[in-house]
C-alpha cells in the first residue's frame, strides 16, 4: 500500500544521525523530499555594515549543506537546495511533490520563529500542516519538570531541577535508505559569491581552520573521546581542545549524541573535567534557549532583566571600531578580537573578557557587541549569543550569575604565560591580505 510523501525542511539540523524529523518522516511516509533553503534575509548587511551571517560562517554553512547532500546521496537520496523565502518556496515544493505534511525543527528567537509562522500560514492556505519538532536541546521541552512559563530564571536552580527530575532521551536511529519522488530535482548549492560576498571577504574566509559538515563533526568528537587533539590544532584554539560548538550550532552534531557519547566514554577513562565542561556547556545552551521561549524579545533590549537601562557613553563609534579591530591597547582583548576576525572563533574566556571590556571599560552597549559577534562567530546561535551578552552586561535572566566576578583571576588562569596574547598579537594579522 502506497503511503504519503513528507517534505523535511532542514534548518540548523544538518545531519542524518539522530535527526528526529528525518526518522519520523521515513516512519510515516513512503517518500521524503529533503530541502534546504538559503534565505536571502540571512545574508543582508545592516546600516552599520554588520552581516546577519558573516562570510566565515557562510562558508561553514555551505560545507555543511554539501556534506548533508553527500550523506543523503549515500542513502540513495539527495538534498533539494533552493534560494529564496521559505514561505514561498516550501508551498511551491509541497504542491509540486504532492506532500502531505512539512516537518521542521522549531527555533526560539524572534526572526526564526517569525519565518516558521509565515511558512505555517502559507501552507495552511492549501490545508497543509507544518509539523514542529523540538530537536535542538539536550532536554526535551515536554520532559521538563515545569511548564515553560515556570522555568526557574536562575541557572543553578534550573540545572539542579532538570538533572534531578528529568531524563535525557536516547538518540534516534540513523536511516539506511531514503526514497525520493520520481521527478525529484536537487538544484545547485550557491557559491559565496552568489550569496553576495566579495572576493576579499571570500579570501579572508579561507583563513578559517574549521570545516563544516556532519562527517567533520563526528571526526572532532572522536578526537576528543580518544584524547587526540591534533585535529583540533591547539596552536590556534589555545587550551580549549573540546571545541564542538560550531557543529552543535548548525546541527551537524546533536546535543543527544554528544551527551550520550561523553557519558559512555567517561566510564572508559575520558577526563572527568572534559566531560563536565561539555555537559555544563550543553546545559547553559539549553538554559538560554528555554529562557528565550519564556521571555521572548527581552534579551534584545538594553534593559533586559534589570530595573533600569544601563548608561551608555556618547559617541561610541570610535571606541567600538577600536574594539572590533583589535586596537584597544589591552593585549588579551586585542588578541581575542584578532582571533575572532581571522578564524570566526574565540574560546569562552576571551569571549567573556572581550564582552566585559567593551561594556564596562569602553561604555558601549552590549547589543552592539552581540551584533558584531552575530556577524563574526562561526558558532553563532541567537539564544546563547544574546543571552551571554546580557549576562555579562548585568541584565541577564540569571541575576545571581550576572557579570564576571574576578577579571584579573580569569585572565591569569586562561593565559598564565602569555602564549595566547603572543600568538594572536605578534603577527599583526591583516583581514584583507
């Protein structure tokens, strides 16, 4: 008996392993239409010259989309790639392939949820359903010991309750075959130039050492588990060899896979410190995503969760320019910004120090810094980025945790011998050469 066709709309879930929407579609339909859409609204430049998606992250996205296509081809299928507005393209594709439903993972930030709403409204005009899945967090929303509106605002309380009262779901199976409609047309993956980036920007992106895709994500995970950090190149990561955040952010690696792998290998000798750092990072990521669901746009305001709006100095443009170009005169801040501008990444401690310096030493509002990180970070995610910036500015949701308690100690612990500063300040790195 012939079953239905379901369209699977990939967004920040670019993998075939532990991907609930793909697995559920294969369980419920005879054929699947896998789709990825390059939305031009994600590649615009604002009036300040900041991109929604910087060129380094765009390169990482292109690599990840290509890798997903190759993974699907290995399963007997392919990935349909298109450019345009999802609310227009998905309706057209749904009609063309006579699909019964469209599946996707729902996001939490305003712009992303707005696009979901537009798609839902567009599809419903033809009585087609957009089915939402929750697949980005470690803890599933339906399993939490409290409704979203009652989630504790304090991170420590949130962590204690979920770890004590909630279990983490197992991963779902990886499919061994995916069947497409007979008249399936895959389409071409755009180039960086076609997405609007200049030759100079594209040349700059080539300096990034990160490579996108599910295969690379699993390779990096294996390197951490086996204790072989050679592929992570600590020379540029400088002491933070558990870097998986770029692949987690784009969904090339699922939070569940990372967690269960870490727990399994912790029993076989994986460093407890490494395991604890990874799990804590996943919990903070969950916390900010759930805070966004609870509080919405409050994280995008200057006041945030404080009683009053923080004071900002006047004429901040020159100070902001010095900060973003690594020209503050403060060695570790300049090193951090040089690293960010060159490879699209910096470790967590320099991120916190750079944010603190911009806000509290230079008097620039945290939303401007967050927008710059949105442009540059290869592992950008709205909830973690804006949540962390609000936290350091003193206006975040976990009030007891807001701010950095001991800047000098943090600097000393991260770079006691000055190697990080030397690495990223010695070469006078050019962003255009």
